């Protein structure tokens, strides 16, 4: 089954609006000719509308880094799925390990957020991944099983056919230490079999599974050669437009 590769950039809490615009302009210029890879960038909330203007009618799509699951109401400081959609976002990252770790996001909240995204017609990117301690205790699969099963509790396969899964081992994020090809291969295979078991063989073949954690131009080609890797969710290396463009054009170095 051929799945279109996706290279997504998570800009985290970096770049003001004007800085995001500058990077987006450079990225768009570098990626004008890309047709075979889905490209996404997720700037901070306040930069979304600005960057939306820049990426309009280009191959670059816009994503948000989080949302709140309620439709609207007295939730000071929060952002709804409809607000993201209206700002120009097509994707939303949900359950990133930094949100789980620093903002105590539970699988239950993640599940509600995915429901809100799907309802608003935003494509969710569900992030899962084990900590170093969980890996050392051989609880990697157990952790991922719980994150996927609880995060997608109550969904039918049709509702999540566009969902994207991102495997981001916590110990590989921002450390410069990417997971090895063998580790990524093993986990992505496991995740696909989990989707098959929990949902359906069709869904397991359709869903794209991205790898995230210290992805850079030097290791993207090796990662993309792995059968069950359908792309990458890139943090640090997506902040520089030229570096990110090299990652997006991984097939020229394959
Ligand atoms: P780094 O690429 O900086 O390791 O971050 C990965 C990540 O968290 C993407 O969501």
C-alpha cells in the first residue's frame, strides 16, 4: 500500500508572528516544486493567521500544536478546534509528550481533543511515545498500547481514517539522539499491528505513522527507508527553513 509521505514541522514555543512569517516565506520558496510529499508546519497560535496568508496556494499546509476540546465557553486562555480551522489550520498535533509532561494531559483528555478535531474537520496528529524509564523497564509496547487504545477510545475506523500517528520516543526529543533504525522499525511495525487489532486491516494500511525525535537532514533518508515509516514530525530542525527543506526533499538523498 502506497501512502503519501508527510514531513511536518512542530515549531513549539519558538518564533514570534513576524519571525514565523519570515521562515514560512523561505520555506515556501524552497518547496514550490514539491509534489510527492505532504508538508505541514505548526507555528504558535498567534502566528497561525499570519502564516496562513503565506502558505495559501502553496504545497505547505498549516497545523496547530494543541487545542481545547470544548466547543466554546468560559475557558480562559484556551483555543477551540473551530478557532483553529477559521485561522487556516488543516492539522492539529494532539498529545505531544511535552503537553503530557508539563501540562499533565491525560489519555482521556487526548481522546476528547481528537474528537473535537475530527468534529471540526481538522486532521489530528496523535503523538505517542515511551519515556527512557519505560523503555528500560521494557514497557514500551505496553505504554504505546495504552496511549493508542485510550486516546482513540470510542472511535470507529471510518472516523479516524485520516488520522496521523506520530511515534516520538520521549528520550529522543531534543536530545540529538534519534532512535535507531531497528528501534523505529520495531515500534512502527508494532503500532501498525495494533491498529489492525483495534480497528481494521484497512485502517492499519491507510494510517500514516510518522517518526519524531532528533530528525535531521543527516538521518532522514535512513528513517524513510523503513517500511512502516511514512514521514517525520520534526522539532528543532524545522525551525530553519533551509534545513527543513533538506528534510522535506529526503528523496533526493535516498
Ligand atoms: P526534535 O526534532 O527537536 O527532537 O523534536 C521532535 C518533536 O518533539 C516534534 O514534535
